[in-house]
């Protein structure tokens, strides 16, 4: 499927070989046991995983993809490849699960983690001296800071460092980390790719066969494999991914303009692409929580990337970075009608005095 655009790849990748009488969609392979001579055992492989992996590989413009039981399973597999005490450069703000894992590894001496502002290229370059690995999250979660990926990845590769990019927020529709020289593009498939808030899956895409073999071994030994039914649901979600994402992105751009007109809202953060907006509400935490619960259409819930719009105060989670303001709201824009979303937002926020 060469030279196809993402919309076509999302719909057509990961399907069974075309032949008379064959199904259009892959089967759900509910098997733990296989006849000798093929997959071998259910922890080693599954036809439904393979179909999902093929579709993500096509979108990420890679050579292979490995699906994991969760995004954190995928992330943990990456860091498990690094030697004890390896110097790692990572954003000082990002997904709370990643941040918690890296901080734990740093405290244990498992890794020497150098946390930097990923949007400050000069600081990143300085931190790269003597490092072994670079983990980039761009845009960051929830601050939406954006890294200069071509420059940073290029500098890291000059130093023979491994590079991985969390591509969850931008998605392959907005940036292609592997094409920029990164070794790994990671996705929380739970979010935009599956898009219906009903599965938990992660993925790692790459171009190096040797790296694939090492990560496959890590997945097999750690047992962080996805379920066949979840894989099938995620693949079905990918079929509409570009349509959903572009619709949500268009609404997000409009909501950014409107949120900036509200007296109660400040520091609206939006990188210019994607469907996540972060902003601050000028009110005590207790009042903010009431606002978040007052909407009839938007849900006060964690996670993101579904067809439904959600928002939450990120510091309600103890694991969230202390650099995130207590009154910061992360809004994941879904696919509802823009006017309905705005009415719900405006009505809820306007209950506060400006």
C-alpha cells in the first residue's frame, strides 16, 4: 500500500489477504494454544495482534509495530532495554505514568534521569552530553509544550543516542517521528487510535529489525501482551481515526478562540494542532470541581482521545507533576457538535464570577 494517504491507510491496512470467500475483517483469534510449527504459544503471537500492528505500522510509516497490554507496558519495555544507571534525558513534564516510572527509576539508581524543559532546545542539547537515551513527549501532557523534533532528534543521533517519541497527542496525522530519525514512536492506542474509551492498549513502532527483536523479547518475557478482543476493537477504531481526529481538531481550534474570551479563563494552551486544550480557571479548587461536574454533555473524567469530550483538573491526581498549576484544566475535545460543546462549556464556566 505505497503512497496512500493516512485516511486510506487507516481503512485498508491490517486486513486479511483478498481471495474469494475471505472475510473483509480479521477474525478475533481467541487462542492460547497453537499446533506446533507456527506461533507456538499465545504469549508469543496472535493473528489479531498482527493485524492491528500492521495498521499502526502503516500509519507511523515504520517497518514493524509491537502492541502491548497498555501504553505503560510499552513504555516499560523500552526502558527495560537500557543498562543499569544509563543516563536518560526526558521532559520535566509529561504523562503522569511515565513521570512516575522515571522518577522511581531515578530514585532507585536504575536510571540516571535528567529532566528538562523539552521545549527549550538549548537546555535539551546541554542535557544530552554523555546521555544514552532520549525520551521525548511532544506535545507534553498536560502543559502542551512542543519540542523542536527535527533539531533535537538530529542532535541526539549525532551523539549515537537512542530516541523514542510519545506520539499519542500529535498522532501520526501531525508528526512522523520515525521519518525524523527517531528509533521508536510510541502510542497509547487507548486514546485517539481506538477512540471509543473501551480498550487499553499501547504500541511501539520502529524501523530497525534488531530493535524489534529486543522489544519482542521484552514483551514476551514481561507478559505485557494485549488481549485479542481488545486488539480487534482497537483495529476497528483505527478505521475511523482520521475522520474522528480531524473533526475533534477543528472543534478544538474554534474552542480555543472562544475560551480566550471568557473572563474566568486564563493561560489557554494549544500547540496549533491536535484536540487537547489546557487552560486555567481563576477560582478556588472546590469551585472549579463544581464547574467540572456541572456540565451535561462534557464528562469530568480522566483519559482522553475518545469521541466524547472530557475534562478534568489534572492536579486532582497525587502523581501529577508539581509544576502543573492546581487550577489547570485539560480538555479533550470529542466529536460532538461545536455549538453544543460551547454551550455546555460556557454555561458551566460562566457560573463563576469573572
